[in-house]
C-alpha cells in the first residue's frame, strides 16, 4: 500500500505543471554598452538569480521600439512592459516629474538631491495612480545647448534651428521664448536632421551628446546648464503584479540599489564626456557672470509657462518652496 502511494505521489509531482516563466520586456533609448543599458542588464540578472529563472528581463535597446512617446504607447497596449524613461517621457503618463526640467530653476546636484528626496514620493504616487510602478530613479546628466556655430548670448539664439521633442508642445513654447527656431521631431530623427541641415542645434546632456554621437555635427557647447535630466526605470502595474509577490520586496530593493549606483556613475561620466568630446573637436564656450545672469533671467521668464502648462501648479510651488528652504540653510 505504501509503495502504491509513493508511486502515485511521484507521478503527481512529475505531472504537476511547472511555474510559468514571466518575461518582462523593457525598452531604452540607450545603446548597448552604455551605463543605462548595463543597469537594466544588471537588474535582469539579479531578478533571474533571485527567482531561480522564474522571472527574466528582455531588453530592447538603442531606440529600436521608437522614441519615448512610442515606448509609452507600446506599454499601454502591452507590446513592451516598461523601460527607462526620462521625466519628459514620463509626462505622457503624469506630468509632475517634468518640473525637474524647469529651465534654470535647479542649479546644482545638491539642490537636485534635496528636491528629489522631498518630491519622489509625490511623483511615484501620481504614477502609481496611472498604473505605473517606479523601480528606480536615476540621473541622466545636465542638459546643455549644442550648436553648429558658437553661441554665448541669449540674443544669438535666433540664429539656430533647435531640435524640440515631439509630443511636447509646451517645451516648444519654452524654446521659442528663448528665441530659438524650434523644429519638432522624434529623437531618432535628430542625427539625420543634423546631417541634412534641417536642424543645427539640440539640447542634450553631455553624456547623451557623446553616446548618441550628435555632438559630431554640432561641435559647440554653451557652458550654462539648462536643467537636470532625471529618468526612471518603470514597469506597468499589471506586469509587476504578474510577478509572484514573494519576489516584490527583493526585486525592488536591488532595482533601487542599482539605480542609485547608476546615478553616481552617470554624474561622473557626464563630466568626463566633455573631455572626450573636446578631443574630437568640441569647443566649450564659457560665459562671464553678466552673461550667465542674462540666461538665468531668460530662464526665469519661462517658469509661468512651466507652472501653468507643463506641470501641476501645486507641484511647481512645492519644488520652489523646497529650494528656498534649502538655499536658506547656513
């Protein structure tokens, strides 16, 4: 009798269906080999290890699924499940985090860290309400203007055809208010448009300008940081919930750690990128205090546009308050 029961138990064990594997499809504009791509790969490796191969990540790198707006659209229909998206792309879900990119509002990394520490909870709750789970936040660097010919003064902005992000009409308004001639297109069209002369200027982080090789066709950079660019690794709530709950806490923990480490790495690489680009012909144009003040004044003039048309007013006001409190500290 015992032998019969043992055989039956073994047969049931072998007949039991294996746990279905969960494949998470994540997209990024970052090319393979970059720190952003490596961070996604590391998350995938760790999730696979923790789950014993039950959960795996498949990465679509280098913009093969399209720009950020297209990534968002494909997330909504389930073709991809998440990925690395900057605060500009996140605005397609919820526009609160776009406040970080307000022109010349945040001045340095210390201020950025303070604001993100104070506002991250707000950003994540708003995204959660839209069905998006944030796995981590990370720096993408400080946005600068790259131009075909030298530009140092605000009065020279009208000489340039500036790339403006498709799907963000308020950002076009910002560039127009700076005096640029905005040309709207997708990020994947920037390189051929620089080659053809359709545009001759673009805003980008220094590391982004190097990684995407855009700087080779606009070899002048204004040494006035426009704004910090932050991004998040996100996943749709539906797919996150399809992952066995027993893994959630550890998955989130490793993703946060990898995001934090990546942020520090990106900050160093963003600075080093300038040195590399200078070796290949980039000219960095520094400005005096008076000219910097003129740019700051021009940037401040755009804040009402940001507050009323780009982000929730209460979010903008909260960030300003946090900055004022931080700057008031001895």
